[in-house]
């Protein structure tokens, strides 16, 4: 049975892989991103009004989404003395507030439908505290995303809504390719397994977490980092 799936950060490598995998399974997929394209609507998911307008349009055209993948994210750099308060707020808004805004748009429809699935794309930085490579706001926002995942999982279990997170380590994306060779070597030295990861493999995991086979999994964080963090 075809579902309505919304994916944020849909124009990036991971968002594209997730959209393609859901589409291949026969679902109706709507992407949201600042950079629109075929199948991707323009939406600043950190903006409350823009999110409300966009989800209203999605419901009117396709019906209530029963799958949401909160994948939007941006990074910073440096320490607490380096990131400005403006950068801090922007990163938290895009990475964390967006998941709150988009989730509150779909839980009502999921409840009426008898259930749904939400997957939040966090980061290995949420596990070990991050570093100056991505900055304090990125680590804090992704850590907050894991806590939001557990909160919503507990709050909406009775509604039949499963909420989980994935915490990727380095993956083969344009963001990864933009790093200089020295930084890549430093990161790869922390990964005992084969790295970087393939976004297509991560997409398979996201789709699995939204499948009936994962109905007994909720409030979990699945680490996808080649062993960079184990705990």
C-alpha cells in the first residue's frame, strides 16, 4: 500500500538516496529543501510559517503523510569562541527546530491513520560530543535530536507512531568530498571499519525503520559509523 512520505533535506546526497529508495518501494515521496527540483518543494524547514504552508499543500494534494524523515542539517566549525550566536541559532533551527516543526505537522494525521513512522537523521557527533570539525552547535543540535526522538517515541507509542533515529558517521557525500585530504585522513583514522559509508546503504536502513518489520523498534538510535563510536 502506497504511503505519503515527506523527506527534509531532500536535495542532498542522503536525502536523495532516501527519496529514491522510498519511491522504488512504491511510496508517494515529497521532498523539502531550500533548493527545489523535480519531486522537491522549496521550503525553509526552520521557518514555522513556511512549514505550515508547505504541509498544508502536501495534505491537500496527497493526503496525510504517514512517514516523515527529518534529514535537514547544516554544520558549523570551531569552538564556542568561534561560532557566533547567529550561527549557533541558525544551526539549531535547521538541525533541531525543523524536526520539531515538521513532526508536529504530521502526528495528528498519523494518529488518525492509526500509526506512522518518523526517522530523525542525527550524527555520530551526538554520541561522542563532536569536535571543532563540525562545531558546538552541530553537536548540540544532533544530541538534542536524539533526546527529541526518545521523547516523541514515548509520547506517541499509544498512537501507533514509531520514532527512531540514525546516527551516521562519515558518508560519501559532497560535504565529505569538500573536506581537504588532511581532514579526511584524520577522520578515517578514527574509523576501524570501511569508510566512508554509502548513502544508499543508509537509505535502506531508514526505509527498514519505516517498514512493518520494524514495528517493535521505537525510541532507538541506530549507529551507522563503521565503528567510529561504539557504546
